[in-house]
C-alpha cells in the first residue's frame, strides 16, 4: 500500500524568523512528513534562523531559491542546515517524487525561461516514471489565477506542467494570490503563500 504523505508548503518568508517559528510549530502539530519552502527565503529582514526552527523539530525540509535569493545563497543555506536544495534536482520518498526549479524573471535569483524549463526537465528525468509527482517552483505558471496581480506567469512552467503532468505544482511569488488553487490539465496548481498550506498526497 502506498504511503500517504502530508506536506507543509510555504513561500515568501523573506527572512522573518517569527513566521518561521510559527510554521515550524504548525509542522510539528500537524505531524507532517515534509516541509517545502518555495523560495524567497531571504530578502526583507534579518535572515538568521530561517530554517533552524524546522531542524530543531527534526523536520525534513526542501528549499528552492526565489527571485530574492541568489542561487549561491540557497546552496549555502542548504549546506548550513543540512537540507536539500531542489533546484534542478529530484527527491524520492516511497512512490512520491518531488522535483523543482527556483528563481524568477528578476532579482538576484534571475533565471531565463529557457533555463527554467531545462532545469525542470533535468530535475524530472530521474522520477519520470513515478506514480505520484510534485513540481516545486517559485514563480506562477502563465495562464494561472495568480496572474490577476498583473504580473505575467512563466510559460516555461506551464509547458512543464503539460509535458511532465505532475499531480501538484507548489509555488509562491504572488503574495496577494496566496491560497489560490486551480487545475491546469490534471495538475493541482497551488499558490501556497506565506502562512503555509497543508497538502496530502
């Protein structure tokens, strides 16, 4: 029987350690299997303890860079706290595979559409035959409800959804669209927001 996974996903923490402590407590209370942080870990305030509260509670954590995080900073944080940077990589748990690519079209974490698609393609390769798949990005896909903000989404991400058909896409970036969800094809597209979302698969 395949194991059910419970995930706490959040985005756009922007260095707020009080928010991280709150999310870490929620992860412990909900007894989640995994914490996924969809980018913009840094950027507005102090950045100490952005991942430490999760580690103190023995949570498994996956991160990707946002547009405020340089790729080097994200690698540094992953190494410092012993967590996995999913940018360009996949992880496997039982019959569940997660793959991702961070960055956006501006800021220290700038990435081109071509690089974004190729990074997702490379990351997806090792889990392409998995029964259950979650794609993790920072940006929203083009044609998604998050575009109501007036900020265009990524065509590369929409192309990846159609080509790789993940069960779920977790993303952030558009703060005012936090919590919005829709279906693109068979994929549940969720803007997880700063307050976090519990997802079961």
